[in-house]
C-alpha cells in the first residue's frame, strides 16, 4: 500500500469544557522549578544537554531546552528512543483515558512521545509521532492506561532521531474520564477530544481527496462525532479512518463496535505491520441514519500496534460519520486442535444459503461422527447439528432468520476442530 499522506490527528487538539479545570498530573510541567523531576537520558554514543532558559518561554518564565549534538545512526525510527527527556513520575488509573498536551518547537522536524513500563522491563507500550516547527505550537495525544499505580507508566520525549534543539513548555497530563465501555482498549472512541489518537490516511498520489471534522451537534452519544467527507476516491483503501493503537494478544478475538451513518458501504480491515498485510475484512452497509455495527477480529500476533483495525471508506464519495467506537477483548477463546493446541484452518468452505449455511469439510475430517455449531462472537450457540458420515460432501446447518457475524465450528470424532468466521 503506497503512503501518500497521513493526517496526524494527534496534534492541535484543544481541550473541551469540563477538562479545563482538570488536575495536571505532571509536576513542574512548566519548568518554573527548572528541571525538578525531569531528567535527560542519553545512550552510549549520544551527546546532548538540557538547560532551562528564563527568557523566551511561551508561558511563564522558563522552559526546557534540549540540545542533541551527536545522534549516531541512519534510521531515525531505530534511534529516537536513545535520547529521552523523561517526565516526572505520575499515578495511573487502570482503564482511564489521559490527554497529554505540550508546547514545543525544534530545529529538527520530528519528535516522539513514548509510553513505556516501569523498571525493570522498561518495555515499550505505545508512541505518538509529531512533526515540529521552529515556532512554538501546541500538540496533544491521548491514550488509555492498562495498569495502575505511581510510576507504572512512564512518559518520555524521544529526541534522539536527529541532531538539533528541542524546546518544551506547558506540559500537561489530565485524566479525561474512563473508557466507555470501561473495558474498551482504544481511547477517544467518542471523539470528544476531536481526532486525538486517530489517523486519516488519504492516497493523494492516486487522486483521492478527503477531510475530517468533528461536529458538536447531532452526535448519537456524547457531544461530538467524526465526519469524513470524501470528494475523490476510486478504491476502498484510498481513504482510511485508522483507529487508535491498542495492545493485542495472540490467539484472542476482539469485538469492534461502532455507530455510523454514511453514503454507502465501507470495508473494515484488520492489518499487521510492518507491511500491513490484510488479515480479515468485513463490509457494512451504512445508511443516512445512525446504526450500531459489530464485527469480530481474530489476532494471531501480540504487542502494541501489532494488530491495526481501520475503516476503509473509499468505495464511493460522500460523507461518513462515526461515533462510540470501541474495541473489546472477547471472552470467547480461539478454537484450537485438541491434541497439539495449534489452530487449524484447513479447506473449510462455507456457502450462505437462504435458510442457513452449507459447509464443505476438509477431506481429513470427512468421515465418521461430527458436530457442527454456529456461535455468536460472544460465544452463544445459535444452531447445531450432529451425525455420522461416510464420505466427503457438504453439510447443511439451518440458521433460519439469523443475520450477523458467526463462528462456524466443525468437530470430528477425535475432537479435532476446524473453525471459520462467516457473515450472513
């Protein structure tokens, strides 16, 4: 997939009413006490200093001035973390949403906010990239904490990508609420903080054109929603509304729920970096009225951002509106081979018929006793049949009047399971 333009929606997001008076969890965020609580960490081979000038601050009297004079390496993404201006410790609340905002300017063009675990692992959790300018600007991003406690999540400015100066002031971290639902893995699913954490990808080199706004009237829930207006596109992938990054687990199902209305059909796709291979995809038909949609994705990878879920909107031009987006870990387990524990796919073909589904079972499971069941993403059985067979052929599972996404599970006499997702 060619990358032509990515609109970074983590920048220039302004506070809404009710958030203005929220408590700043970062002590000395304005550097009025110079570097109290802050520290500059440099890996071997890096050279730099941090000072606290008392003239030229955008607010107050003091700001932090980081000067990186040596940054060895040719790949900015691989070395940016090796020079960090580290925040004072703060107390996290599990499943709480946080908005980080700060003022910055730089002689370099790129900087990253990194989120990591505390000692001893210091494992990377999440990150947000920013394009800086030589004049003071306000930037922000939003994330959800999956842990609790003082110093359990560490925030740092990654400034190791390039030699240059990086200036910071007015650093603020506030809790904006809790995830809704509280077990949602993505932040800002209701767009109450505009596009913080989201991304709008537009393939301008292929002629696509689209913009995104956040109307404050007409939302089905809360005060705001996201509205994408597509004026030119010829393929679904050319305009993508990309969900905030979340931490995935391997062999786990995730339920995406959202409200939407729009000009026509959209494609919802799960992808895995670094080449963003398409893993699963579903189509939903939007209308001019708000509707609630639900799709279930299976992850075979683990890590922050290891599984990305995106709305592909480029099938036709028009306006597409979204609100109340959540990603929740399903309580339904991935079906596995009973003896080896490995997931089985096999040549398990499914055809939708008027009153059910016809299944062509893989040859190695074609004979003997069998059981077939259809389950909702939440694990509730919808329909099942069982019997005995002597040869390969289709098996019909009645599902009269059932519409939606289901998991079809075939079990042979040895307890070996073959599974597949279908949409009716």
